[in-house]
């Protein structure tokens, strides 16, 4: 038996040595192959130029430590040798280490100066894989057992992260008795190279039993960080908990992300087998990152086809664009025209500004819906969730202050403190819908004050002081404090919200259940209509088909072919009727999403001089109305935030029309919406006769477009002086209304003056202090 056991041991040793020799030979072959790939210039590759720029990349990462990482397109591997990319993605542990060794050889041979500089600064050379990963481009839900030990691309949103810590790579030991210095390499399960025995264990005795001193200062370390990515809220299947995966980042990849960031991470999906026996055979899994890329705002959005762009421009050029698109907001809900207009402007958003002194002026619009039960507030919120590319939903009863902003927790395994993002941080660059807003406690509502104005979340607790971005629009729905709206109480008393919070909402809409027999009949007809026929989406599929989840992000061939067709513009499944019962057109949700995306991708409209004057005048009129009100408590306070809200709403209206400049008509549309939300009588008379009434972008009865409004400076100087002189003569006797003034000027001039030309002249005369307007009449000064 002893001889048999010895024989078996010798056979195992020989087999192990044979496998080791074969693995070494295989690694040498792959290293030579990848070396030829990096040097190849015959197939359009230019990795030598990319290698020469690694020095600048290393400079950005810091003086010492970290890594210089070369981006390699996965498609280039297939162009060089068909099937090579599939082998790298299937067996990264076999191919990535030889690839990085080949990179070191190429740098040493082609750029010796760079190589010596990287060695001096202790910069490791790494390879990052980018490009199309096909069926291995997934969400955290798509990571299953078939993905283990494979190279994959995972998309998600960062929800938790810990601080970076140093990890031991090579330990240096000194024996005082013998004077011998030894080293030990430490590789754990997060390394693609073979794992060493007991990684991280600091040896105290050598093989002869002599004591060893661990030289901390001479040992080699690398930075490592752990964070968690989760399915994006808008992509998670309805009714299921979002899946997540822990990510290990090392060297130059640490501190690349923060909670709320939307990222794509290339990495190897691996299991972490602990030292303790596990009877169930279930282990923790992590994603060993190879490349981290921040995602923009247009992720997972349908591509705009030329036909779509043409349809968008056609809709924008038609009269009544604002009304058409606002009707398309939740078309199954009857009425609430002003509320839908406000929600439409929220989708387009205003202009965000970051001043040189560090001041941040938000461009996102916040809206609060307060009203009686069963008025469709929650349905409006659900529509906003469906139409917005980035949206997060929560409720007042189920959300806490830290759940909306951010929280500091302790990791159960490592006992380290980590930062977890809340709903508003996860909704960065998107929309946060809060239902049952009145059910939140006072302390929880106070936590979102900073988010709604500064759009940041400041954390100063448990030794962690940081600031996270929460640049999102807030749509909140609340019920009155007594169940139904009480006309005898002011707004703040009806909903029991302080003015400091109400002023952060650009628009506050009281929604009343005031019905008549005719209105109730129309509502009943609209509610019963979908019950009598099988509801279809605008594309002809089942109503819930758009929400069927797939964990694979890369579209297959059939899905790609289906997207080639342009989006249907007008809906055939929803019938919206006006007060007279006539059916009106609405656009599909898919087209509305594309319209918003196209409009927001254009340059931000700039405020014109006339728009600034009208805006200042309207703001002062609103302030005067509130101050002159006999019941000031019933009026919502007007602060400078209301002026900023007018700017945001006006900019959103200009974006909707695809204009490059915010005109007077845009400001009037914004003011009319704000005035009606506050139940203040609105007068579109601004003193500028060329101002189009709010929302009135119509042409004549034949559908012809009105002539483009001339700006100040576009009118010839001689013509402007001629009109100004005629205005001065006409106003010498008595003040005049605008129509009478236009008639008087036309009677004095040989060439007929248009309303637009007269408006330009009046604006200039008013800026010079020669005329002024009051109560719709123009007066001559001096």
C-alpha cells in the first residue's frame, strides 16, 4: 500500500508539472500573438499612437501608484483574427494576463523612456476592453451562472460605495538572524492570475523556523474599492425588486464613480469562495472591473430617424403646437388642460446655469398637484414615469428623508461605513415622482429642501462629508389636509405645507372636482371607452408590451429591424374631445419622447431684450397684485423664485417651438400658466404691442404662418426714426390705446406700419425714457 501511494503521488506530480508546462507554453503563444496585434498597422489599427499617450493618462492619475490603461476595441480583435474576441470574452483568465504582458513588452521595445518612467512611478500597465459585447452586454439581472468567469459589459446605476483601501500585492520580509530578504506575492480571487496560497497572510517564520520581520514600507500595494450597481429604475421590471451586483475596482479605476452615476462596466463575473466550508455550495459573486465608462443622458433611447426629425420640425412649425403636445399628456384623463401644459413644459425643462462664482441655477421645473381625491393625480404621475427616459417613483408614506436623499450605513461583512443613494440621487438628470406628498412627515419633507433648489445632497455624518448631485425635476401629488379642498382656506392651510417648500415649486395646481351634468357625462364616456374595446398601444402591440423586461441590452437582429421604421406620429387609440365634442389629434407617447429628446439636444434658447422687459413687468405686476390683495393670507407668496420660474417656463416653451430665442410669446405663455395656477386674473397686455397672446401661435384661417416677428435692430434706422416721430406727434394731445395709436401713426405715414414695427419703436422709445405705458395706454413723457 505504501508503494502504491508513493506511485500515485509521483503520477500526480508529473501530471501537475505537465499541466504547468502546457499553461506556460500557452501563455507564451498568446503573448506573442497579442504583441503582433499591437504592432499591426495593416488593418487600420493604430495602437502605437495610443500607447504613446499612456504617459499623459498616467499624469492625470497621480504621481505614483495606479495604472495606465490601454483601450482595446473588442471588434478589432475579430478583425485581426476571427474568433479571437469570443475567446477573450469566454476565457479572460487565460487571455487577459498574456495580453497585459505583451503590452509591457511593446512599451519597453517601442518607447523605452515611457516604460522607465512608468516603472519609476510604480504604474502598472493594464488593458481595458471597449466596444460591442453582443449578448454579454447585460443588466445586473442578466448575470447568471452561465456568465461566471466570462468578460461581460454590465449597465446600471451606482447605489452604494465604500472608500478606497490599500491591498497588499507583494510583501517584503527580512530575517535578522540570516540577513536574508525574501518576498511573497499575494493574489486573491479578484486577480485573473492564479491565486496564491493564503493571500494576505503575513509570514512570521521561514522554513527553518527563523523569525521574519515584515517590512511595511518596502512592500507593494494597490488601491481597491468596492461599490454596488443596480438596475436602472426605468429598466427594472414592474413588481420585482431591482437586482444589483458588487463591483471591485482597483488601481486607476477607484474613485471613478459616486452614488447616482449611470455607468457601463466591463469586467469579469466571478465567485468569491471563502476559506470556511460552505455546505450549500452557494457563494458571493462580484464583478472584477476592467473598464468603467460614464453614461450620458440619451442612454436606452430610440434612435432618431430622418423621418422622425422631419415630422418633429413639421409639428413645431404648425400653429397650436403647445396645445397639441399638451393634449398628448395622459390623453385618457379628461380635462386638466393647464396641468398638462405644465407637465409638458417640465419634460422640456429650462436652462441650467453654473456661474463663475460657483452659483448653480437650476433649469429643472418642479410641479405640485393638490386636489380632491379621484381627480387623476396619480395617473398623471404614472404617465410622466412612462414617458420620461429617466424617472424614479416613490410615495410619501413609503419614503423617509434619507430614503429620498442619501444615507450612511455599515457593511454587514466588512463593518465599513458606506454611502447609499436615495431616490433623488438615483433620479439625477431625470424626474422624481412623489405621490401622497402630504403623508410625509415634516422632518422628511425638510430633507428635500436643498435638493429642490440647490439640486445637491450634502452628507455630513459618521465621519463622511460629501456632496452628491440630485439634478432632477420633482412632480408631487398631495391631497388637501381635510380630504377635500376648502375654498375658505388659503393654499398653505389646505395642504399644510410651509411657504419655504411651496416657493420651491414653480407651479402649484389646485385640482378641483367641480362637475356638471355635461362634464360628468363626458368623463363617464371617456372612462367607459377603453372598457369596451381591447386597448392597444400606439404601435399596435399589447398595452404592457413596452414594459416587458429584458436583461440583455444589445438588441437582436429582429429588434434592430423593427426600429428602422419611423415612429407613428398621431395616435389612433386615444380620442380626445374638446368642449364641443369634436375629436382632436394627439401624438403617440413614442413620438413625444423623441420630440422632447430632439428639442433638448438643440442649443439652449437665449432671452431676447423684449422678453426680459415683459418678464420684469409681469413679475412686478404679480407682486403688486399680492400686496394689494385684501386677503393676503389666501395668496401664495411671490418671491424671486417666481421670477426664476418664469424664465424656466419661458425657456421650456421656446424649446418646445424649437426656437433659438425666448420671445415675448414664450414669456406670456409661461406667465399665463403661472397666473392660472395661482388663480390670478391674467392680462396679456404687456405694453409691447408685438407680443402674441399666451399660447396663440396661430396663423390665419388658411393655416398660413404669421410673419416672423422683427427684433430690435432688424428694422432700418430711417424707418424706425420715422415711426418714432409719428408716435411722438400722436401722443402730444392725449394718451392712446395701442390700436388707436397704430391707426394714428398709419394716417400720418405714407407707408403702412405693422403692429410689429410699432412695437419695436415703442420699446426703444420707452428705453430712452420718452414714452411709458399704464393700464394699456401709452403716454408721452416730457
